[in-house]
C-alpha cells in the first residue's frame, strides 16, 4: 500500500514494492477476508427490479470453493484456460476466484463481443471450459463445432433452454460439490489471467498476466482514489468486468481492500440510470471511462437532481481532455483523477488531486513503483517538452508476462528494457505526462504532426457536438488533412452550415493547421467493448474516399 503523504515527492520516497515469492489472488481477496472478517460485505448485487443481494466474504468463499471443486471434477487442471463470458454479476467474481484457486488461467470475455471475436479468442487461447449465460450460449451455438478444445460449457441460466447440446447448469454442478477447497499454492509469477487487447489496430493479442498483477495495480488504484480505503468507500463502474478497467481497476482491488463493490447488469450505458444507481447505492468511488463521462455531460444539474456520495472518480482508457475535466468541477463538484495504462501494463501514470497532482489536459505523473518515460526511436529518454513514445521500464509487477503464442510480438513490444506502449506523449517541465495519440492515430499534415486528442477535446466543447473522432485523410498536397466524424446532440441539425460553424470553431480556438477541413456527421462512432473509438475503421473509410 501507499504510505499516505501530503506531497507527491513524499509518496514516491515512502514507497517500496513488497511482492512475495508466493501469492495467489483468490487467497488474498477472498480467503483472507473470509477468515478475518467473514460477515464483511464483498458484493452488493443490485438487480433490475431494485432489490439488492448482499454477499459476504464468507459466502463468496463458499461459492468459489464449490465451483473450484466442480471444475476439478470436470477435469480442469492447473494452467487450463477458463473463459468467463458474463456481465457484472456475482457469478463472474465467483468464477474468477475458483479459477485462481485451481491455479488455472481466467479468460475474461466481454458480453458485447460478436461471434467472430469470441471464436478467435476461445480458439487462440485453447479454452477448456466456459461459464456464460443464455446470450453467450446463443453466440456459442454458431461456433461450438469449431472449438475442439472447449470441453465444458456451464450456464448461469437454465441449461434445458440452451440452444446447443451438452450444456451444464452452473447452479447444479455447484450444488453437488463440497464448499471446502484448499486454494493451490502459486508463485506470484505464475500465470493467472489473460486479457485480449481491445484490437484498435490489428488482431487482438492475449496479454498473459501473473498473480502479481493485482499487487502491481494497487498503487495505481490508491492514487486516483485518494488513499483507499476510507470509511464509507464503495466501488462501482459501468465498465465491463471483462476489461482490465473493470476487473483490475475495480473488482479485484475492491475485494483486496475489503471494500463492497456494486454489481449491476446494465443493458447499455444510460447517464440518468448511472447517476441514479450511484445515488441509490451510495457509491463513493467510481471508474468511469472518458466516453461515458462525455455522455454524462448531457445530464442537466446532476448535483441538484441526484443525492450523490461520490468521493473519487478515476478515468482512463483514452484521453479525458480539458473540457470534461472542467465540466466535472462545475457539474459534479469533483476533480476527475485521470490515469493511464494499457492491457499489457496498466495504471502506471495517475493524478491525485488530494496531494495537488492534477492538471487539466494532463494524464498525471508516474505512480510510485513505476519507471515511466518518453523515449525516442533508439530507446533514449527524451527531455521535457520533446514528443516521443511513452514507455515503461521492466521489471515491473504490473507488466504482462507475454503475448500468448506470439513470441515475436512479445519481443517487438520492447526496446532494451523499455516496454513500448505505442502511444505518443510529452512530459512537461513539471513532470506531467500529456497524451498525444496512438502511433497510428497521429496525423501528418503539411509537415505538422497532429494528435487527435486536442482537436476532439475542442470539438466536444461546441454546444452542438455530443461525440467526435478525428483521423487523417490522404491528401496529395498536404499528405493528410484532418477529417472529423461528429455525433450531434439531439437538438442539432446536420447541415452544411453546421459543418462550417464547427470547422471555424476549432480553427479559431486551436490553429489553422489543426482544424478539420472535412466534417462528416454520423449517428454513432465505432467503439471497442471498452468504450474506445476505433479510429482504424474511420481511417479506412477516409482512405477509401480519397
């Protein structure tokens, strides 16, 4: 844990990694609390009908032990991959814990994945079992015969209604199993889970993580949430628990700290519903991705209308931007603590307003325990103010072990001992990191290298713009021009006059070489399941038009 300090320098000076040789996630976040404080609430499962099911750590352990015994009886062994295709619900947490107890490898899969995405991940990982629901079974029915290594299918819903044969009921197999299981002894460096990259560019790669990844995350969770745990802390996120942001930023850290985590099966992100839920459940700590925060901006007078108890908001996954940062001050009376990381090495930069580490438009500073720099093409550390690639030094307990079955890709991820993030950034004179854009997202126009983040931030400040994405479109004279894809607010009309107004709005506020020379109005933007804009798709569209 971080040693609490009033200054960033004190935070850095007081921190040392203490990663034991032997460590198991389930033993830490479940067994430990079940023995020390069995009646402590672990999960508050808020159902759609408004009822709330509270699950104690003692009950969580019993369920996880039953499932671990059931999976072992079905032939699951140490190192086998267990896929988890479920929304936010207690069974999701239970399956993770049972997997870690067995020494197997959890394979979280987003409920929004389509059939092709699931087939690729399940096949590439060689998943031996999957725990899912009826929605997942319907997708699995189309690809089951193409997944020869997938031996066991478990459903949280009635298996008799399954659209494919051989499905077992999760409740049935757990009911027949003992509620006592001895968690296997694992080293901190043993594989625990595999999360596939969101695939904004190229096919997704399985980032294999060790049990120590949770310990590596803890300082990066404590910092944006301003020194967990505090009395009354309670976590919730709209992010899918299958994403690193939901699993490793919220679910597992909450359990580690003994803080209740709210589970809620939302069909989609609805800003009014989200604010109502946080008020009702007295959520004190939340991780809300930037795209969701931009949508929240549309809600009028949130502080007056909702009895919120929020103490801390963390945000990351893409650039937050100055506009959203300043809106939170006015609309919520809070400072959003932006943080940075990626599937392979998460939560290595962060803000913490409580100790004065907060700057509009900046990600933050290195989290204690992580060596982060902006480097050049040869791996040299660049001075403040010079643009380069954000990189993280190894060894680092939060860093991935390897890309599954991709040794060449793993090797290419590093230059000497620097792990390349693929993100362009700048560190300023005060040590704050600023995100410029993905390597592939940077636009080259008339000799200028332009990051999309600043332009998108300016665009959403326009009163008619709800969401925006910017890419480079090939141009004979300028190499590329800036093209903006705009989702307008409901009361705005997509007219040529509106497009011109938006172009001039950006030109007058940024620079002549940065304003979008083309504006296209769209009903929605292509997004990953984690809420990031897939600019690759937009770039391909722009290139096809050129």
